[in-house]
C-alpha cells in the first residue's frame, strides 16, 4: 500500500487523476501532506498550490482556489472552485486578466456580476503567485 488514488476536479473538468505516493494541500488549518493509508478526513481547501509526487512524472504543481478535500480508503477527492497546472501559468495572460477584472470592477458593468469579477481576479492572483513564484499582498 505505497500509493493512493487522487482526483482533482473543478468546474473546468478533471484536472488530474492518478496514483500518488504523496500530496500536499493548502487547507484552512495550514498545509497538510497526505501519504498512503492516511486517516479519513474532510477539510476546507484554500487558495494556494497543491503539490503531488508521482513515481513516473516526479513533482507536479496545481494552483487552486477554494474548495474541499475528502480523504477516504486510500482515495483523495479534491473539489476546487478553480484549478490549473502551475507550470501552464502565463505571466502576460495573468496580468491581462487582472487588468481586465480591475477595469470591469471599476466600471461596474451591469451585465457582469461583481462576484464573477472578484472570482476572476482571485483566480488570476493565485495563478500569478504560484506560476511565477511571486508573493503579493491580498487584494
């Protein structure tokens, strides 16, 4: 029993599914690392980066925003509001998304809800932090 199954889901679809030897998650209580045989647990996922260790591909990183993690019987389900591969983060794309979200927020366009704008802005900031390794103050 040296591996466990994981599935990372978001509204965009299945981001990752496979067998791991370890995974680290940002939770409301701090970082937790899950190893094979971990006790059953359900906990809140916060904005940050999931780091998984696969035997064939090595370390993989995923940027995530709010959600939850369920650990049971050597299987981990991660449900995130937003998730993406950290290595796919593109600095220019992220900066453009932040500028667009800020501009939309300032104009307060009627056809776009403020919660949607704020969610897009949060996703962009999370991608920027983890994808490029920068640390910025919360917005």
